[in-house]
C-alpha cells in the first residue's frame, strides 16, 4: 500500500515536503521552495531508503544558526508517519 503525505516545514526555507512511502520505503520525495540543488540531491539520495534509516541519518541536522534544517524537517515528517 502506498501512503502519500505532505508536511509544512517550520523554521526553514522550504514551504512543503511531499512524499510517498510503500512498505516502509521512501518511494518519492519533493520539496517545494528552499535550496533547489541541495534538496533535489537529498531527494535522490533518500528515495529507495527505509523510512527508519532516513529519520536516523537526518534527525538533528541544522542549517546555519537555526536549530533545524530541511533535512531535519523531513526526518520529523517521516517520524510522524512511523507513529
């Protein structure tokens, strides 16, 4: 079963994260807004990975002086799906 979700990030440049998960694997990921090159690269790296691994790798990542980042917000969105 494919689960589609959207998440409104807080405290970062991106405005929305859309994702699809199938059998615990991230199958699609798209950021709206933010640093296009970096976020496109993250999307390519994450697709095909288990949700738990993405959360483990990206949780706590910060951006400059902020206490979060787009990758951290992605981890939060996916962690919410694991609950």
